[in-house]
C-alpha cells in the first residue's frame, strides 16, 4: 500500500515520476559525472542487483576505477575512504544493511567524526555512507535495525533520512557536495516509493524539515518511512475533523527543531513518529527539545510512535505487532487531541489497516531480501 | 628541519636522532611541572626507525602515525614549536590545543596525522595511498604502527586492500616487544610478524630497527619499489622503548621486562651506534658533536620559550571546526 503513494513533489518545469531507487541512481550518476573525484564503493555496488537498483549501470558509465566492489572489510574500508577523503577524493560508501556499518563504528566515530575538529579544521572528510534499513520478509534481528540515534549521538556526523524520491535525490547530491561526513540512511521501503523528481542536478539542504501537509490541530513530526504512515493517518484524521500537520523531518542531525516549534505553536499538540526504538531515541530527543523550547505552546504531553524496545523478531506473524503503522499514529493522534475512540473512529482506523501483509512493502514483492 | 652549517650531510642521521632524543628528554624533564596535561608516549630509544624511514622519503611523501608519534612528526619535518605548544595546550599548537601529544599534524611537512587508537590510522594511510594512485600523484605513504597492531583486525583489512590494489604504501612496524606491560609472547603465537605481511602479499624486510643506516637503506629500497608500482611494502623494525609506555619515567623497577633484555637493548642505543660509525669513518670530531649538541639545545630552549609564551585557546573557540564553515 505505501508504495502506491504518488505524493506530489514541488512541481518544476522539468520533472518526471520516479521511484526512490531510480532517483538515487540518477543522483549518483550526476555526482559521478560532475566531479571526477567522486567514488562509489560498497559490497555489491557493481553486481547484477545493483543495491536494489540504485547503482545499476554506473560501473559501465564511470569505470571500474571509480565504481567498485569492496572486500568484506567494513571498518577497514571506512578508514580507507576517510584516508581518500582527506586526500582530495569524495567517496560514497554503501552498506546494504545499516547493521553492517556497526563493524565500522571505530572509524566512523573515532576518525570520520573527529578528523576535522581534532586537527583544527586543517583537513576535511567529505564522506557519504549510505546505510539501508531493512524491513519485512523476515529480515530479523540483524538485518532490520534503524540505528539513526546511534550515529546522531556523535558530534561531527550528519545524519539524514529522506523518504520521498525528490528528497532522496537532492539530499544525496547535497551529502556528496558536503565537506563533512554524512550518514545517509535509506529505509528499504523508500526505494519503491514513487513521486515527481526534478530533472538534472540539484541539492536539497541537509538539516531542514519539510511540511508535507498543513493542519491546525496536531503536529505529526515523522522520520523516514513513518512520514508515509503519517500522511495516511492524516487522511483518516481529516475524515474525523482533525487536521494534522505532517512534517517530514528529513534530517536527524542537524535536527530542524524550529520548524516543529512553529507548527506546535499553531497546533498545541505533538506526535513524533520514528522508525527506531523508543528508548534513548530520536523521537525522545525531538520531544525533549520541543518541551524545553516550546513548553508554553503545548496543551498536552507529547507522544511518540516508535518500534518497541525489542530486537526485530523474524517470523512474519510478529510483523504486524512489531511495526507501528498509520493506525497507531491516528489512534495516538486522536487521544492526543482528547478524542475518545468511538464507533466512527473505529471505522476510520479500520480503513487504514494495510491491505498487503505487514511484512512486505507492496503486493508485487516476492523476496528474498 | 633546521640544519646548521657546522654539520655535514654525513651527520644528518645522527643529528636528527639526537635532536629527537634531546627534545623528548626536555619534555620528560618538564612533564612534572604539570603544565603539559596530556598523555605522552616517548620514543626514546626508538629514534632510528623514525629517522631511517623518513630519510628515505621525499618531502611530498606523506606519513601517518599512532600514539607514539613525536619522533615520526619531527623526523618528517614537523614544526617543533607547534608540537610543544600543542603539548602545552596553546592556541599556537599544531591542533590549536585540540589534540595534545596523541594528535599531531603538520601537513605542510607531509605529516598527515597521528591518532592514539591502535590501528586507527592504518586504513586512513591506505586510503591516502589509494588517492595517490587514483590521482596519479606519485606519492608514497609511510605508516608507522607497533607490534600490537597485528592483533587489530583493521590492519589485516587494510593490508588486504593495499595488496589488492597494489597501492604505494610502506607499512612500518616498530616491534618493541611490548604492548604497555604485556609481552608479545603473551599476545601472539610464535611466528614472525613479517610472515603475516608476506602472506597478505606484501614485500617484506625484517631488520634491526636500531641500525639507522640499515633502516634507511631498507626503507629506500622499499619506497623505490612502492613508487615504481610494485605495491605495498612492509618493514619489521626490531627496537626497544627505554621508558614507560606512557609518561616521562623509566619503569624498570616494575619488573615486567627482564633486566638482561633492558641492558642488552641499552647497549644497542641507535645514537651511540651512529656516533661510533661516524668516528670509525673519521667523520665526526668531539668538537662537531659538541657543537651539534649546543645547537640542538639552543633550538629546544627557544622552541619551549616561544611555545609556552603563546596564549591558551580562547574559550569561545571551543565550538569551532566541528563542521566546515
């Protein structure tokens, strides 16, 4: 169901409808084309599957020297890309699962994040690390983590999570052009999401949220794929007389708190939806900042919709219980606005129930990863 | 690096080693003042590895190092005053006070950075060598690390990639037999370290790291091979740290190293050996040595005075340099 979303991007004279994967592929091609110092490296980058289609064809266009596979050495290769970055190149690394990037935490945290600061600005690390968050089809405990809060805790790392194809393209271009390390987190389910994408090279600033739907009763600030769930929820809420403002946060660090504060000043209510776990997470951080900086605007205690504090279980029977959806967001939003769930509310919430099994992104999906 | 007219080129290796020794002795002496408030790992006794290897490099070649980096920084031509200022936490330090002894950099001299996580700069140096190849720079990268680094997975990941892409890098292992207080035999099985590098496909040499001329020759040959496209090179240099792992003192009284081993290595002082070599060749007089000592001491005194008289970093500078401006 989510993949059917064809949410309109800002219309430009030249744009086309694309999937997230196609938009990312275009972004990579444009970056490789415009700057010969750009490199693309990762396990599976040149293989026939092309990282879910995001790297397909790039080796043929830009050569094996600049578009290459890598040994199964996540920490070593991260350090090697850091060394290349401080030496004038702009490497883009790809991890097919963010879980693999955990092997590289030493180089990311101790070197990439600190090289500029500890050497007093004498060197830059223009490194992009694309990390894909798995979901569904039994990805399980070690292939479905959403670890944005881990990276966002580290000063010196920028962390972004686009969801719509236009943002995926513009933010990837901006990340590659950035002189600092950027952790570019792609939820696996954003790859099939379709939307209008401007043609050609453009950069979408990092650290800026985007209001995707205006409303006056409640602010729903969402990260990554939860933005799509939030927009579904908002349509159901509208049928019940609640106009939700949906903000696609797009970046985790820097975190665009001012945009959320402006919205909360209007709505008085805040719900934060994140793809990560509840505790010590991004949702809690955003709520904390809004409460500290905008306490007077709030008419109720903010709530969050997140993963439970549990590893992801594999059996598909648990998927519906593990992953929160538009239903959870709508239900929490109603409670937040002081509306009890009666018969009419139940009917609307039921309409939000996914029509596809909750462990696959769309009806065409056949596995295996 | 300042060379005085009283020293001929024959004296260069001796002078560079002696300079590092005297600088570190001065640091050790002043450490008790509690003004250099950062962990400090002295390389006294190991000067020949730094001087021999860097003597084989061009100015445009790059060097990376780890926690025990003073000698590598100085031998590559790193600015002495900025290093001392960094240890004193001054704004004129090579990292403006953000690094201390364990984070040194002087990019103008080709010293590209040292950091104290064991193995931390190993892949970074390999990445710099990769960039040298991709950008056709003709630059060789030299990387210093210790025997303990062989226990870090990232070293093997890095050697694998360097060999796969035949990168122009010189891996220099300073094998001083100890990781803090733990002997090599308690950390690794009985097999030669250079054999592991050879198994990764590197060309290796295994030699006395306290013989500065042998080190220079081996490094020159290895650097030449690396520069001409023969891929990554490896030197295992056997040496000995005279003082404690971290700090200014001698810690023989702790008994973790045998007195016999300590005495044997002290007798193999790289500086004494080079002096004897020069005297044997009738290339060094007592006057020349005296003048060398005096000039070095003058340079050190001025460097300390300049470094210490510089201001501390302004408090408001703390937030600078987190991101590009």
